[in-house]
């Protein structure tokens, strides 16, 4: 195993691999900063260029690109509140408030370093879990997947602790939004109102961009102030401080990385859930949970640390049993097959060096990103002090491109506008947006796994041990949330008295 | 205490907004439930489950709103309504949420303070951009919008406007059309349809 690890490292460090990795990283950097054209689109566009390449070169190029887009997608989330992908939504929650407080440099430094640490955790999990992962992945059936989606939703409700009922309502609304389109089980169109564009459902990227980016732009247009506004702090030099924060709060990053890689392993559930579970977990652990959502460094580190760790986890089932857990891993699986590799036992025996090369690529590519991004962070952070009206046209273009680019559809732009209107109403009347988003992300999975569970096992699936365990976790989260709320009500009653 | 009357106006407006939003969502949930009647049982099961849960939560929310608006306030008067709210879980939570929103609270304040004229101006610019994009396409409306917006709102000099146009529309054209060969939104007037 050690020999295979060393062979994998030497292969990755060869000039050819490093050159291709650098090209992939540069493309990924540019593409990742543009919302909407996330890792999957960039990888799909570049896949034809890999024909005829050696497997390690293919992964140096594609995987290098993929891990970079995850990291750089967080940059727009922090600076402008416009997440590049649905998986960057949790970064907005605390990263953007920090930018608004004039701490964009610190936020960028923190998200960059926590992403690196998260990626290393994910890579280590990938390396360690390869021999034991098959039985673990196979132990999860539809009932467990269904319960995991419910855990994600309940975690979300616990995050909107100040307004849990509103959170539950928005979660239900989000789940219903996810059901728009053709019912995959019976082929019946639902909530489509005769519109052909709705048959495939609403795209997640336009919803994310509209919900978070739309209100930001309108707010800038109304206030005509910079993103950082009248922030007391104008600390664009805080990049190093942000990086140090990663190590100061190492427990938060380690937990987020562990959650990301563990949930990333489970095919289909992926990063959209794990980011919020990691965020919620960090909030539960924090000594200052009231700071979450206002620019808490712990919240940002949890989101950042989770983001890249899940990529390592998501590779595990693809390598071990050829089961891709996301669009990106499905494209990587294509690359596997094109380059003549078959996922499964041979990746753990004859091609173990290739498997380890993927581990090394994840680590090395992330280190290179940090080195490349460092000189850019200060100028990027300075953007948050630019007058609002100057930024508005640029941000409008970003949102339009983000919404349009995924399907080249004007309909998605209108969806984004609708989501922006909903986001503005939510903010105006204090309704939480995140449960709505998570519901929209999870609705499809939730229904599919519930359908499969009842079809396969009737209602006896609720007696499965892992389901019971996950049910106990849900009850514990609810109990703790209600307990905390009661405590805070009692405390504020005492203060007012 | 002296500023209590000033505080009640936005509070009333927020309450009214809460009522409208809650009732609108209730309407959506009921419609979502009714629409399931014509679907096969397996298709309707999950949407029914969700819409019923949503209706129940919304009825709880309405009860909570009614308590704040009529019950709590009538019993205790406006200033001490927040204390009364503590006897009801969600009402208290909503009140706390208002103060405890962090970044969202800043947005909330900006949206709440803007007058109708400012809102109308902003909506005008948004309509110009998206309407223009629908009609003539992104690459045509973008330079027009950038120059108009920067000149009128940001009072930027022409030099900045031109650099801005080249930096956005030009770069976008180079990256999307020339390098990635990805289409950009075309207007209905120029798409040849």
C-alpha cells in the first residue's frame, strides 16, 4: 500500500501531470468564480480533450479542475452573496456578512485555508476508507438515505431557531417546489400548468442565485452604498488572520471535514445536505451560536471545511463500486471508462497507484490554489469597498450568466428573477430562506427514497437499525433546539423583568 | 418610551406583511393539495403529505399571528406586547428573530426604509435590464445598461463607462462566444424566430 501511495505521488509530480493539473486549475479558477458554470459544466466541456491521455493525466486535469471550482465558487459567495453552486449556499450565511462588516480579507483567507484543510481530510478519508468502504456503502439502502435527507431538513429547522415554525413552513414550500415537473415514478406531470419548460422541474442554480444574489443586488441599488457599507472595520489585510482562524478553530474545521467526507461517501445525498449538517453541528458546538448568520468565523469555517472534504468522500463509492454520487463524479466515471479503467476491486489492487494518485491530486491541487489565490485575495476583498452602483451592472451579469449558463435557457433567468422576488419578500418580512432552498434541493431525493423504501419494504423499513439510529438523532436535534429556545426565552424574560 | 409611537408603524407594517405572506402561502398550500386530487395515488402521496403538513404549520402560524395582533396586544397594550409574546412560543421566537437576524436584519432595514419612489426607480432599472435582454439580447442591452446606469446613478465619467463595457461585455463575449462556444441570451428580436 505504501509503495502504491509513493508511486501515485511520483506519477502526479511528473512534469506532464503537473502541467495538465496547472491548466486544469487555471480553467477551474476562472470558471469557478463565474456562478452557474460550476465544476460539472467545466468538466463536461473539457472531457473530450482527455481522449487518448493516460489515466493519471486525465485525473490530474479533470480532478484538479473540479477541486478548484469548489474552492473558488466560495469567493463570489463571500464577496457578493452570490453562491456559485448550491453547495456554496452555506458559505453565504456567514461569509457575506463578514464582507459586509469590512472583513472580506479575513473571510476569504478563512474559506481558502479551511477548504484546503477540508480537502486534506477528505483525501485522507478516501485513502483510509478504500479497503473497508464496500460493506459500509452497501449497508445504506433507500430507507437510510431517506432518513438522512430528513436529518438534513431537521438540522435546517434547528438553524432557524429564532423562527422554527417559519423554517418548517419554508421547508415544506421548498419540498413542494422540488416536486414541480414529471413524477419520475408514474410519469405524471405535477404543478406544471401546461408549461413545457416546467416538465423537467426548476433548476437549482437559478433558485440559489436568485434567493441569495437577487436581494443583495436590490439592496445595493436601494442603499447605493458599498457591500461593506459603513463598516467600522476596513481590514482587507486580514487574509492571514483568516488563515490562522482555521487553525485556531481546528475542531470546527475537523468536524466539518469529517461530516463532509462521511456524507459525501453516500451517493446522491452529497454536498447540499452535508454543508448544512456541518454548519448546524458547528452552531450546536459553538460557545457563541448567536453569532451564526451575522458573520461568525466558525460558521464560515464549517462551510469551507466541509466543501472540499465532501469531494474526497464522493470519490469513494465511485472508485470502490462504480457508483457516482454526483454529476461531477459521473463525469469522472466517464473519464475512468474512456481511459480504460474499471471501477471496483481492480482499483484497490492492480490500479491502486491510480487511486492514490487521485488522493494526491486533491491535496496538491488545493495547495496550488491557495498559493495562486493568495495574491488575488486583497484586490478581490477591495471590491467590497467599491461603491454599490459601480458593482450593480457586474453583479447583474453574474446572476444572469449563472442562471442561464447551466441549461442555456432563458426560462432559468425568469426562475432566477422569481426566486429573487421571493428572497426579497423573505428578507423584508423576516422569513428564513435557507430551509426553502434545502427543501428544493432535497425534495426529489426525499420522495424517491421514500417511494423506494415503501415499495421494497412496506412500512417495516422504519424498524431497520440505522433508520432507528437516524430517527434518534432527529429527536435529539429537535429536543436540543426546543430546550435551547426555552432557555433563551427564560433568559430574555428575566432580562426584561 | 417616547419613541414608542414611531416604532409601532413599521411594526404594524411588518405584521401586515406577515399576515399577507402567511395567507398567500396558505393559499398556495391549499391549491397544491387540491391539485393532487386528479393524480394517481402514488403520484399524489408525497405532495399530499407535504401540503397537509404545510397547511397545519401555516394554521399554527396564523393562530400565533392572531394572538399577537388581537389577543396579546389587546390584553396588555402595545408597549408590553413583547412580554406577552413570551407566553407563546412562536410569537416570542418571531420577535426574537427580528432582532437576531444579523446580516439579514441589515437587508430588512434597507428594504423597509426605502420609500416608494426609490423602489420604483430600482424596479425601473431592473425592468430595463431584463426587458431589454428579453427583447434585444444580453450583448446588446449590457453596454446600454452599463452606460446609462453608471452615468445616471453612479455619476461615473465616460472613461470608466467605456472601460467597464469592455471589461464585462467584451470579456464575456471573448470567454463565452469565442473560447467556450457557449451561447449567451439572445433577444426575441434578433434570434430569427
